């Protein structure tokens, strides 16, 4: 299996521009998670999906952020308009189940720089 | 909000030394996971502990979950340069249908040859 695939790996954009991050989870995994990692705040859960349905978006910082999962093999995280404080590494992860022993498989991340 | 504090934040040691890193919280977790993250990559799960007092060993790594399920430690024996990385602990939710993970900020370990 190829693992979780994220694109692009690096994104540099100017403040005010729209940014779209993409994720392909591991086939057969019913759960998909979007995280953001910064030095100051560590790794934070933004939103997660179960069977393509958003379950918990309480970590989404504000209305500028939106996430979709149109089918079981694709998800996007969109920031519009982007701001310098959005600069971070964004990770997508997937899991076949959810529970105390569930293992999350992380993608390599997208490093976003907003200037 | 459940918070996990990891210490130390940074640790630099020589090859062959032993070390322990800690993960503490005032909240009770249903499970505790440890991940290792290398530069430019996503975190990779090392172990999951679910029972208070549980101890798990993975080669030279020993993981312990506190009796009250509020804290955990990771002990590495005879560290090697390949152990270098960011070690993250993550607590699983309080149960029910929501087991989303809360991550600590991590301990950045450097093992010098």
C-alpha cells in the first residue's frame, strides 16, 4: 500500500490567496483526520470524517477554513483567504477504526508558507 | 480541554546513554499512544497503552502508563543515532463514540554518535 498521500508537499502563497490541500487516505480506512502542526501549538486536530461525513470540526480555527470529502478516496482542506498565521505543516491521517487501540496513519504533510 | 505536557522539550545525549521522557496531564485518558516523527515526515505510531499501570517494551524502548491513566513515560536504553526524532504522546478521549487524540508538543531527541 502506498500509504496516505498528500499534495502538494510544499506550498508558498501570498496573503489573501486561496490554498487547497489534498489528501488520499489508505484504501479501506473509514476515518480521515486533518491536523495542523506548529512549534507554538504542536499537533492540533482540525476536523475528522467518518465514511465521508464530517463528525467533529471543533478544531477548525475559523470560517476561512473548510474541508470536504466527496468520496472515500479524496479529501481537501481549503483556506480562503490565507493569512501569514496559517503557515504550518498540515497533516492528513487515516484509520480503519476509532477507539482506544486505533492506529492513525499519517501522510508526509504539506508545508504551507503564507507571505 | 484536555492538555498533555511533555518534558523535556529538548534532549541531546551521546550514543549509549539512557533517557526517559515524560507525558503528563491533569485529565484521565482512555488510552495513551506514543509516536515518533522524523524531519519531513508524519508521525509513526510506536505503541498504544490502555490499562493503568501497563508496561510495554519495544526492543530498547519501554513505555509505561500511569496507574491513574493521567501520565506516561518512555524510557530508551542505550540510545542510538537512529533514535533521533520528535517523540509525541497522544491521549485518547474519555470514551463513548469520540476517541479523537490530543497530542503533546513533543520531545525533540538528538542522539550524537
